[in-house]
């Protein structure tokens, strides 16, 4: 592959990310003013200066604006978990792998806005649960291998339980963080939730 083709691909990726970011910013502003459910895709596209067709080139659904691309998140999480040191315990490895998600790098103000939208919209909460189910599907076999457990024909129930519990701890910590208005540390809240589950 030529350097020119590679450079062109990188430029397209940067342009795509810039457009996505712009549309997300516009959408979050509309959601804050009107609510998630009351805001239409046509309104978002119009405010962002793009067509409805262009919107769907960048986002599969309105929920994706808030929660991100589930397929991409699964790929990133799986790669990050596999890259963790083999001696690392599953709980630590899962927490560190989650740090690789682009969503983990967003400013606290946006993260709070997203969390507020999820807990106040039934459709977003449902998609959020679907996202975690998709994460669990890809993470459980990797955790099973890390724990030295069987992965055939399905991951050992103990590995699946660890992943499910870790995701539940994240949800509990996020709601507590939202309740504090972002004043408490989300990382500390998550650590407290995990410690309670693990009996530490």
C-alpha cells in the first residue's frame, strides 16, 4: 500500500471523526434543551448542517450519538483486554481495558450529560443494556481464558459472572457519580463497588 493511500486514509479518518464530533456536540445541546426522545434526527441533521442521508453515514441510530458505536467498542475492549499482562487478575484487567475506550477520555461535563440522558430515556437505557450484553459476549471468553477456565461450548459461568458483575458495578458507580453531580470520583466509586462484590 502506498504512503499516499495510507495518508489519504488517515485524513479521511480524521475528517470523519471531526464531523462525528461536531454532530454529537450539536445533538447533545439539542437533547439538553428538548430531551432525547423529543429531538428528531431531522432536527439534529438540520442544526449540524448535514443531510439526513449524511447523518446515517456517520451514525446508525440516534442512540449511537450518545452511547457510541457498540461494534467498535467491542473491538477496542477485546483488543485491550487481550493486551493486558497475563498475570493480571480479571477485575484489574477489565478495568484497565475499559480505559482504552474513547468514551473514557471525554470531558467530565459531557460524561455527566450522557449519564443523565441514559437514566432519563427509556430507549437509551434499553440500548445501554444491549451494549453491555454485547460487551459481555466478547469479554467473557477472554476472562475465562485468563482464569484458566473452559470456553467450550460457552464460557464458564464463573467468567461470565465476573464480567456481568464488573459491568453492574460500573452502572452502580456511574449512578452514584451522577447523583453527586460529578463531585465524587467515578474511579473511586467503581473501586468501592468492586470491593463490596469481591468481599474485600
